[in-house]
C-alpha cells in the first residue's frame, strides 16, 4: 500500500523568515508506520518547495497513492483542505486523511466545508495512524472506522466522531523517521546550517489562556533524554544538522530531565558541533539562574522568552502567572550567561492603543534583549481567551490567524494603524541594534549569530515577505490607511466542536471543585452539629 504525506503550501511572513523549517510531524508519523510494516511512504513538502496546485496534482497522478495525508494548524487549514481536494480530483480511489490541531477541535466545521476529506485524525497521530492505515490495508475501511478511537468522518449529512484516543503514555516509543525528509532543503539562516525540530516532551502543565498546545497534548509527558540525544547525534552525523530548536512548549519544566539532556549533549561532545534554542518561561530562568552557564556549555545559545506583555494587566489576562518586573531580570541573566535572548510581545487586543504600543517599545529597549518580536494576538477558536473575546472577533478567515495579521481590531485604532505602529517598533529596535550593538558587541560566535539574525530580517524585508507586507500593500506610514489584509468575509464563526476533549488541567479543575465541595459540605455538617449541641434541651 502506497502512502503519500503532503505538507500544505502556506506561508505567513512570520517564523519562516528565519529559515526553512523541517515538518517534523511527518517524521514522527512515518517512524511508527514503518515499524508496523508500511514501507512505501512518500512525502512532498509543498511549502518549502513552493509546489503549485498543478504540480501537486501531477506528482499525485504519477505516484498513485492509496492514502493521501496532510496536517494543518489553524492558518494553514484551507491550504490543507485544498491538498485533499486535489487528491479527490486526481487520485479519487485514495483515502484522504487530515490531522493536526485545528482539525482536532474544529472537525465538524472542517468536514462540513470540505466533504472531500474522508477522515480526520484527532490528537496525537502516531498510534491512531497505525491503526487506521492497517484497517485500510486490510480492507476493513470504512466499515471498522467506528471501532478506531480518535477519528471523525461524515455519514451522509451527519458528522460522526469516535471516542477520543488516549494520549501516548510511553514517550520512549516515539522514534521518528528523519530519513523521510530531504535535509538539503532545511536551513537556519542566522547560522547558515541545517536545522531540525526534535521533541523532548509533549504538553504543558500551565494553562495560558491564548495557547492551544496544552489543550491539544492534554497532559505533560517527557521522553528519555538519552534517546532524544541519540536522535540529535544522528541528525548531525547523518543529515548535517548544525542547529535545532526543541519543539516543546517549555522544555525546562522538568528541571531534572532538562539537566540530564544537557549533560548527555556535553558527554557526547555535541555542543562544539550543534547549537540549539528553546522557548521557555521567565519563571524557569529565575529558578535556574545558577545553571544558565551550564546550559550554555551544553550548546544552548538562543532562548525565546514568553514575556508576552508590557502591562501586568495583560499578563493576568493571559494567565501567565508572571510579573512584568521579572522579565528584565530574566533577560539580564540570560545575556550574562552569553545566551541570546528573544523577547516576545503580544499586541493587538481590543484595548491596544498608540500609547500601549509605545510602552512596549520603551520596555523592549530598556530590557535590552538581543531580539524582540511583536506578535499580533491571534484568537485560536478553541482557547479559553477566545471564548471570553469571541463576541468581539470580526474576522473568521482562518488563513489570517497567523500572528502577523491583526485579527482583533483595537477600539482606539484601525488595523492598518496597528500594523504601522508595530512596524515602527521593529524599525526602531533593529535599526538601533544594527547601528550600535550587533557589529560592536562581542566577537566570534556572538557577533556572527546576531549579524545572521539581522540578515534574516533584512532579507525578508527586502523581499516584502516579512509580516506579509507585500500582500497587504504596506510600504510605510504613508500607506497605513490603504493597507488591505484581504480577509475572506464570507467565512463565518462557529461554535467550538470538541466537547469530548479532556485535558489534565480539566481533570485537575474538576478534582479541585470536588475537594472544595467536600470541604464545604464538611463545614456545613460541623456547623449543624454545633448548632444541635447548643440547642436547649427538650426543644
């Protein structure tokens, strides 16, 4: 049986300005499928290769696969739907499969708007894919689909979902097939080297209101650090990878495992050959301030900090559980450890003003991170914050939910003005860095890395790909009022679909509610006993 996976051709002008990122999802799916006996597997990275619809159709026709699978985050959902529409027109006998975070939660809407999709895989796909593809290979599709947990499909006019599948408990069973990728295509521009995105852990115990990842993975689990370093060593020695970013939402959560991971890298002499970066929380930097030098010796050179907001009010809204004053200290600690630090700011909520954007600029310059990034608030339609703000969400064109397009319209400004002021923050920050910091601060690796980051920004700016500026028609302050984000206004909002989805945080909240109810009941009974004992005799 021939399997074809396709990464949809979607670009936003956001993270991809730093390089061409390998789609790790296909490696993590292909690994268990090969171990289950599926060896005729093909992959087309339509995004990195820039494959047109006609070329994709031609390649599908030449391959004649029995299964076509793709994935989607929210902004790439329409591109993924188009992949499977092309499959329906080109290889109609193939079973068409969609996975990913958006389809997991919004499966009802997706199956209604894209009837050419045969089945959706909900949640972690490794185990589900093996069971589903085995049923197809054995001729048990579609009659046995209801017996496979983690699926959704159409039956006539009805959308049906089987029960949610269990999360993968044995994380060490994750053995990705990195050979499926054409590694010469994937480059991290700041260092001019091949880049990978391996996984140390899945999930997050925190419940930031704007984030979908803790909801998708449902509970927090960690792999054996030695096995992950085995992968990294193979990626370097076999595929020439010189830089990697851990895909984890926050790899430092499990301090013991993270230390083991760093020590294993050091013991194998990898830090001289491979550098790496992570995303993490300010609180973990505080916790590990005595270990930051050790982390740097393990090859950690880039930390993206979720500072998120310049105002404490917003941090509280996002449920970040951090304080504004902690951000500056965390950035200083990282820079003192010779670790490049990138500060992340979320902008574009309803209460955004020219003054709050100016405040975020002043704070970024005062904190002095090496890099700064202003991301437009993007209300994933399956997050707690979206539920709070959904009455104010006017745009339901998911292709624009990409962190660079202003989905929310602030009450005090137009979207074009918001974009213009965010660009002004970028211009001021990086112009000053380019003139007074990057060329003169440090030597050797530090200088080369910062100039490489600057080159990536300038390259994207020259090509008008940064923040999708070319498509929006933004050329500076003079065009702020004429910017066109090309929203598809025919798209309408829908209710959240995944009512059967339960996370570890949900279970903990229910347990807390039960404990509170029991305590209240016990107090009430105690009061009743006291009142009874104090009542006059004979009453």
